[in-house]
């Protein structure tokens, strides 16, 4: 496959073999969140956003596996550094709760868990974060962020979250979720969670419509007011927020809201956990989405493109007691940690933060210039891009129409389509993806 010239080519979607695979999968699998009948053939040609399915259809993937494959398919920027090493068969090693090295000195050779944490602290130095706990998934990164925050404040019993939030599916994490009710319904939850509107109102505070601001005062500061509020700020264990909401609909905080959250958490010294699992790791053009805003997070959670879960903070926030945090497969296997490390290296080496910013702007311009019926908003930071539609039905039809043309997109929120091209996406690929997307929108209007 030549990435510089290949284009999506779809004949039969889903084809017979895809249908066969989907049926086989569902014979054993609990119902989950599979969106469309796309079955990737990982032995067939694929590179960057392009991939081939089991029936030979060539598709363009603008989901990057919901940000879990930030450099797309088979990217040589990761494959080549991996190929340089004589890979240890992961089967030889059990969990990561023993130290491991490839026989060379620290900082040299194949980066395992230690090499990954070294890089994570480098990219988090703007927040003075020097310590990491590695786990396996985003939800675990969130669980551990909550645990260290409770541990760090002996008075802490309250947790604060936002409408539209999504933090994962384990019991602790889902207690903080405020997006689809299917995630939480009838599951037991941690106690004393308070929620607030996530304000993305352009004219906030004066033109705020979501209820976060009443006049100049915010719902957060009113709730925490030591004289008139209902929650003693000293008893708040943490405030958790996605700096840019993902599953909730690619919602970007208004300036006034971001400033208010930053000021209130600072005023009362409340531990701010930034859940960067979807927005972080460079996707928005900065290593962490928080860097676009006045937030000064005390803890960051990351996962997805990192290949493992990471709870990142300052060493003082982590418990010292051995055994307070642990995970057999924390940092996945040796290979997962190396892939996470090489992803960070590639983003740095190839200037992909800058590329994300530039290509994201290109995509927004193309979609705005097309002046499409049914589209009510085009927005984004870097390559975290979202379009809103007039209705959920129209949105869902457009996702299907794009799929039929060989473009993979994903819905989120109520009426939003999110677009997450690989971070090294080229100008030509953005043009091609936008063209297919526009065709799909025009076909459904
Ligand atoms: C913001 C955010 N937090 C947490 C999670 C949970 O991550 P995982 O699915 O790896 O548990 C996700 C997953 O989409 C997410 O987007």
C-alpha cells in the first residue's frame, strides 16, 4: 500500500467474510459497543489512516480506535524502532510487578515500564509531575487517581464532577459519569458525589445558558462557599474533569468556565484530577489538553495511545506505604510499555503536536467552507474534532453513509460526530477524508 496515493475503495460493505466474523464474535461475546461491521484484516495492507478489511475493502479510519491508535495502522514511526530490538517474547514474562530490563543500563535499549514512565514525566513537567503509577486501562488510571486523592486528604469525603462526564466503567469511575444513563443505572456508587454543568456556552458568564453561571457567581463557588454553600471545601477529596469532554460530545469548556474551575480549585486547594484519557497525549496539539486552559491539574490520567493506564502526579500525592497501590499487569506486557514509549518518541521526533494543530485547522476550514445543511457546529482543538447535527437521526445516518463510502467515523454525545485522524495525518488525507464526509452529509440532507 502506498500511503501517498491510496484511496478508499469499497465494493461490498459489510462483505460476506465480515458478516461471518461478526456472527462468530457475537456467538461468545457479551453485547458491547461495536459500532459497525468493519472487520480489520491485520495481515492485509494498512498504513496511517488506511486499512483493509477481511473482504478486501480499503477504508479510511478517522477514529484512530477512539484515540487508542494515535498513529494509525502499522505506522513505521513505531514499527521501525520496535524492529530494532530483539523483542523479548512477552510469554516469557508474567506481570510487571517485577523489575525488568534488556540487560543494558537504565535509559538505554528497549524501554520497558521504567522507560515509559521516564517519558511520561518528561511530557508532564509543565505541571511539575514527577511520579507515575501504571495500570492497564483508562478506568484503572481513574480509580487510582481517586484513591490517591482520598488518601492525600484525610478529611476528603466529597467528589465533584460535571454533567456529560465520562471516566470509565469500573464502579468508582462510573460514579463520576454523567453522560449516558445506561452506564450507571442501578450500579452501586461511591458516596457524596456532586455534579455541576459543564459550561461550553460561548458568551459565559453573562450569556450562560447551562446554569453553571448565575450572574457572575458560578454553581461551583456557590456550593463550596464556607458560609452559604452545602459542601465544606476542606472535605472535598477531588474534583475530576475532562478538560475537553469526549464521550459527552466533544465539548470544549468556555473560557469563563475554565478560569472559574481553575480559580476555585486553587482558592480551596482542591485536588484537580484532569482526565486526559481521550484528549491527552498530543491529540489537541499540546501534550495535555489542560495546557490550553488555565487549569493546573494535580493529577492526570492517561491511557489509550499510551497502551497502558497511567496515573500521573507529584510524588507527594502518592501514598508511601508499600502495597497501597499495585497491579499484576500494570504497564501491560513489556511490548505494550515499549509501544507507549515509542508513541511519545514519534510524536516528539516528527513534530506531531504541530501537525495536529495544522491539520486540525485545515479540516475545520474545509468543513466550514462547505457550508453544509444540517450541520450546527464545527469545532476542535488539534485533531480532536467534532461536528454537531440538527438531530440524532441525521447524525446516525451520516455515520452510516460515511461508512458506506469507506470512511470510519464515530458518534458521541447526543448529536455529535467525532473525528480523530492519526496524528501524522497528511494534507492530502485530510482533504480526502473531508471530501468523503461532505459527500455523506450532502447525501443525507
Ligand atoms: C475521558 C475518558 N476517561 C476514561 C475512559 C476509560 O478508559 P478505558 O476504556 O481504557 O477504561 C475513557 C474511554 O473512552 C475516556 O474517554
